[in-house]
């Protein structure tokens, strides 16, 4: 397999750094790495494959000769620079929200719709982290019973706000432990330590937030289910990394908890951890720093009428890895084929 010139846009951030690690772990054929960041990062280096690679300023000319771009920058930077990369012959796998719902841009979770990369026009979008973590286990259940409706509550770690979020939670925890006032809480609207914040993103229609509407909009596109009904509540919790989700899913055909466990036990990207009597269930501490989505607390939805087929489950996954960096590298691997 011939090597590729790979650029990482946002190489000095948390997701960009994780992309570097994932490329190494998965032995992606990188002939040359081009780490891109803002002008203030020029002069820094990033570690890759036993070497220190100099950071290059993110500008259109930096994409000359690049085969694949992994985007780990914000929406504005992605919209400004990734089309420039495409003009120069690169294929971009973007982690921002900038292109996710564009009709001509595939939105891909490899375990679900990897074949959609075939119709890209230079840009492929990586879904929202909570969308990935929830849909990876729901997809094999959909294949068995036909998914109709999702009611989800997400418990999202500080890592979802990037390095500033991680640093802020560490600072706040120190203040709380010392009995000191927390003071300013940016990037969070309120103190996160010893608290939770039931808002992620700005207000959208019907009092839902931007983070909450993503699961519905993105899920319908990824799974090719235009009529899928989704109700989502997103909460920021004082956890360092790994998002958790409580999901009730309604299906067209009957599916029992036992059948769901059996299906998920062999599903790609999933690990069943489900023994309530032994206190075994998914937790953020166990799912951090790895790529599987842990699924447990699988049970019948006892609130549903007898003629409604619904089950409830709880899942956890590493937001920085499978929820962002690993999924992007997996998409890049599909491009190698």
C-alpha cells in the first residue's frame, strides 16, 4: 500500500493530537505528515512516528501535494480552508459541523454507512460525537427490527468542549476541593464541578439546543431514515472524557432484551457490559482511551403500550477517540480502498 501525504488541520488541539495517535496505532500509511495550525503555533512541533514534525501555518498553499486532510478545527476555519484543499486535489475528512448536513457531503460512521464515501466530492463529514456513540449500537438493532423512534438523554464530558473544557474542569475541581470560590467558568456558562448543565449549544426551535437537534438531523442522514423521530436532551456533566447516553428506542418489529444483547454481542464497534446483579454496566472511566462503545442496562421499556416494540439501554464511548479522531481515521482508511 503506497503511503499518503496526510495533513491534520488543527494538529495542536485535543482532537488533532488524538488523530496523530490513532494514525500511529492503526498503522495508517503516512508517507509525510503535515501538521497545520494557526500562526501562533508555528515554531512548535508535534510528535509522530518517533519524530518531531514542525507545525505549518494553516493556509491554502499548505495543502499543495496533500492527499488526505483530517480536519480538527472549528466551523469557520473548516469552511474557509477545506474547499481550498479540495481545489488542490486533497480529500478532506472533517470533524467540524460545517458541512455535515450539506446534500453533496457524505456523513459517515464506517460501521453504518461506510459505502457513502464513494459519492464524496472532496469532503466527507465526521458526525457529532454524541451521534456516533448513540448510533453505533442502535444500527445493528435497526437492521434486526426497524428503528422508528429514539428518545435519548446524553451525559457529555468536559472533553466535548476541547482542551479549554478539560482544563476548566480540572481547575474547578481543585477549587472545590480546597473550598475556594470557582470564579469565572469559561468555556462553560456555569460551574461544572459538583454540578451539571442541561444546555449544550444555542437555542433552536421548540426550545431544543443545537446539540440536541444534531442527533436527529445527523441520524436521519447517516442511516438513510428520513422519517426517524428523535427527542434528545443533552447535559454537560463533570466527567473528563467519555460521553454516556440513556436511550429508549422504538422499533417496527418485536425485539426482546435478550435478542438485543445477542445482536450487540457480535456487532462491530460494540462491547456488551450488562450484568446488573454483578454491578456491571458501561461507565465513562472504563470506556476512556479506547474505541469500543460499551452497552448495558438493556431492558424492556415498561412504559410502552403492549403493541409498541421498545427497549431501553445505556451506552458510553470515548468522545475524543471514537466520537471524533478514530472515526475520522476509519473514514480515511475507507479511502485507501
